[in-house]
C-alpha cells in the first residue's frame, strides 16, 4: 500500500460521502490472490463502485476477510476497462446462504489513478443522464 493510504479505523462505520453506482450483474469482476498463500485466484462479482471503493460478492467458501484485511495486487475489470491496485476490506455482509458482500476501499495503482477517476466520472454522467451503468 502507498504510505499513509490505510485508514486509521476500519471498524467504525462511516457516512458515505460519494455517490454509489450499481453495476449490471456479471458485467464486472474483481480478482485477487487467496490470502492463505495457496496460489488460488479469488474472483468476485462487482456489485457497486464509488470514488473511494467498491463492493463485490464472493462465495461464502472463499474465505474470511475481516475488516482491515489488505487485498494486494487486485485486478478490477469493469466492462472493457481493466485496473490494478490494492484494497482494504471495510465491512462484510452476508447476503444469502452462498454470498458475502465485501465492501472495501480501493487504491488504484499509480498508473491507473486517472483511468479510475475517468471511470467514476463516466458513471456519474451516465447516471445523471439516465444512462445505463457499466
């Protein structure tokens, strides 16, 4: 993680400051290495994004990611846009017998910061014009 990028208190709920944009089902995925070091790649379905982070669904059998867990070397694919970066888990919510919604802060790689903000700006424009999200 970049120096100073980690939030200081990941367990205290915060007020959402940025608009959240829901994405079409199965239009976007997130991939990261299993934290157990098995070499397995975990793939989650991205449900929503905002300027600060994202929410994605994973199978309940994929493991435990308590708040504060760092997800290094994360790949985010939204439509035709691929971004790399790191994330820190903020919260988990069981949304069914087979799914967990993982909310996290997203820190795009330095090379992808401008593309991340352009993606969010594009979603804002689509949302304000009644267009379809990614």
